[in-house]
C-alpha cells in the first residue's frame, strides 16, 4: 500500500510527459510555419531569377 501511495505522489514522470508534449506542439507549429514560409520564399526567388534573366537578355540585346 505504501508503494502505491508513493507512486501516486510522484509527479516527476507527469512533468516530463508534459514537457515532451509542449516540445512536440512547438515542433509541429514550427514545421507548419516553415513549410508555408518556404513556399513563399520559393516564389520570391523564382521572381528575382526571372527578373535577372530578363534584364540580362535585354542587356545583351542592347549591346549587340
């Protein structure tokens, strides 16, 4: 009986589980944010690359 009472009072395992759940939720939120941000960055970089390519073509045409 004393062992069961002692186990009931011991909350160290519960605290570790709570911290684990918090870390998991933060990880899920970070992954979700990075995926949406990654898509936007991809669009921006492609737009910059297209603009540079267009400018380079115009420069070559003007110098000919």
